[in-house]
C-alpha cells in the first residue's frame, strides 16, 4: 500500500492514482498536451473522468495521437470510422466537436502564437492555487471558467461549458486544486 496522502477522489485504483500523481494539476505549456486534455475533457461532458481516462489510449490511437492539425481535416468517412470504434465514447456530437474544436484551436494558435499563450493569459501566465482543505471546497465551476467558456464559444468551440472548462483548468495546472495535505504539495510538481 502506498503511504502517500492524496486527494481523495483518486483512490479508486492505480490508473487514477498514477494520473493524479503524474499529470493532474501539473502546469501544461505544450500545445499538443493541452489539446489532448481539451479533447478528452469535451468527451467527459456528462460522464465521469474515469470513463474517459480508462479509454485514453484508444482515443490516442483513434485520434492520431491528438494531432489537432490532422483532426481538423477529418471528413465524414473518418467520423463514421470513429463512430464504429468500440474503444471510444461513440457520441456523434462529441466526435464532430473534436473536429470543430481542432479547427478553432488552430485559429487561436494563429492569433496568439500558441493555444497555451491564449489560455494561460487568463491568469497572467501563473497558476491559481486554491489550496482547498477538503473535496467539498472544490467547486464544479468558477467565474473564471465561465469567462473562458464564453470566450471559447465565441471562437467556435463546442462542448466547453464552465464545468468542462474548469475541469480542464484543473487538469492542466492552470488551477491547482490539490488538497492542502496532498503529497504533491510537499514534493512539488514539474510542468508537463
């Protein structure tokens, strides 16, 4: 048994613990990784993150290793192929959103140099550390997430409501919601 104190939500199994320990809440400054999390978060809408995380490797293969340039070019034949893939969450609206969002992602990159510049710009390029004491102290969404959600929608993104956006901010370390007694706070975490 691992003696590390972790955020309680991740104690389901080793998949969750590893994700928590090595990725969740670690600042992401790489556009490919940022897009990976965004794509996965949009598929999570209405589902549990664990469901998406368990299928992550299927998504990686099916969606060309989260290459937003390739995904932005997917045609109806590719969308149909993805709908037949039992390893994915086969929701036509979400699959189409992945293509639409990849196209919007590139437009944002063209405007801001990188998507990370755009997204981190909402926090002056610094993580927000909420230092919650308990899981009850962690909101499902915040005014910041609402602001970003509205801006993303204006830019053509879909499946990016405030709850999805807040989960994305947490996952990519723009917001640090590791609990105060979580081991990651003592040992720190590097950027992805």
